[in-house]
């Protein structure tokens, strides 16, 4: 049985994708990645892994406990760099581009490199937030993990 939390699998999976994003046109290029939503933001855009929840149940034969039906929010943020509507539109566009790039990671590899049985983004509500009086465009991607009753690897 894996003792690695779903959130850690997600972090490692996204970190590898960010490291591989060497093309400056890739929305993941140099994105800041946080292992939780309480880290201090130090760049203009990035990804934060939220607090997850899941179910636990015994496997057939009750020899171990499996984790399934995980839900983890992935927060995408992009700083607004001005007071004009165009500045907000730029921040929202950068946030949506990054949210789509993160969503594509799970579409292209739902097992996260063999870390889980399956995963998918289900919803992506978005809007605005102010962090330390700085405005941000944000999205909260809802990632479902081991939805089919699988087990973390």
C-alpha cells in the first residue's frame, strides 16, 4: 500500500511537467508550483495544490486499505498588473491558458505516470481574488483521482 498522499502525487506529476516546459510559449514555462495553498506567492503566475479528500476502504480480502474517490482542488493564479480592464483581461487569459495546460496534463496521462489508476479535471470555476492587497485572476480546477475505485501506486 502506498503511503504517498494524492496531493504529493499531483505535485510530483506537475513539477515534472513544469521542468520539461523549456519553450517560453508553453504556459507551464517557469510557473511557480506550491505544495499547498498557504505558501507565499513570489511570481506573477502559478499553480497551488489544495487540500484533498478521499475515501478509504479495504481491498478484497481486507489485507490493506485502498484510497479512492479523491478530490483535490488545483488553484491556478495570475497576478493582475494594472488597473485597466485590459490588465484584468491579460491576467485572466494567462490564467486560463495555464489552467488548460494543467488540464491537458491529466487528459494526456490520466495515471500521472503510473502514480494513480485514473484522474480527470471535472470542473474549473474561476474568478478573482486579492492576496495581500494584490489582485489575481484564479481558477479552482477540481481534480478527481482514483474515481473508478483504484489505488495509489
